[in-house]
């Protein structure tokens, strides 16, 4: 059994905020272990939303005796919406436009009304 679609959020304004977020991740891992809900660490990602400051803090999850760094990504798909680190939604809109064009192209190729 897996815990599904959990989000952890923290406004980072200082080193203490970064430490607090790591502490929250540690507590989430402890909670999931207590309730026998296995985290798929390969699917755990870190994304920072900001238009100015680039935050590159590494966050980790401990699994047994190993410590795994969470992958940092610039965009993430959540319930069909692509959120990029600048919250511009360019990638999301581009994907939706391309999908619409492919549907129209398929209809034209089939010479039918869709």
C-alpha cells in the first residue's frame, strides 16, 4: 500500500525554514512507517516556486540505512495541471494546445466531423 498524492509546503525565507521543512519530511516518513504506508521515494520530487530567488537546498528521505536525496524538478504535473517553478503555466498551455491540434489534425485526416 502506498500513501498517494501528499504535498508538503513551506515558505522558505531563511536557513531555519529549510531545516523546518527537512524536519517535516522526516516526520512524514516516520508517520508513513508507523502506519505501514510505503513511500515511493523515486516519485518524491522537490520544486520551488519563485520568480526571483533560485533555491537549491537539497532535501532527503532516509530509507533504512540509506539516505536518498529527493530529485529537484522545474515542473510537476498535479492532477493534469503542469506547474512550473515560475508559475507561468507555459508548458501546461503548450501541451493543451498541442493536444487540441492533434485532435483537429486527426479529424482532418479522417475527413470527418469530430
